[in-house]
């Protein structure tokens, strides 16, 4: 049987793990919501937490919501990458027929 302190640490560990993932998703959502990609903050790559045990029941809905957000961001990132490739291809096929600027030569009369 676990003590109240163990249960509290277990809940806190899971809450911290979910919070880290939520921050990453929020940052990706922010990048997708603006017209340009800004430089993301540099963090260590995500590694799955170890020894957390099963997800506490009261955090299940939070985890499901997070998963749905991650899946939405994943789809939006794939779409943004596809659109970027299409734009790059379109621009590479454009012919820029810009006339040369006029040149004036001043000569003594």
C-alpha cells in the first residue's frame, strides 16, 4: 500500500510530465497561428518519463485532450509543410521578366 506522500509524488510526476508535453504543443500551435515561423526555444529532446506507473485516473481526461491537440498539430504541420513545398515549386517555375532599369549616361556637350 502506498502512503499519501507517495501518491502525491506520483500525481505530481505525472502532472509535470503532461505539463512538459503541453508546453511543446502550445509552442507548435503558436508557430502555426502566425504568418511566419519564429525560432522555437531550445530544449532537450523529449524523452519518455520512466517509472511513473499507470496514469492517475483524475489525469486521464487531461491526457486525452493533450493527445487530441498533438494529433491536430501534427496534421497542421504536415499541411503547412505540404503547402510550403507547393509554394516553393510554384516560385521555382515562375519566370521573372523584369526589365533592366534605365541607364543614363551624362556626357559633356
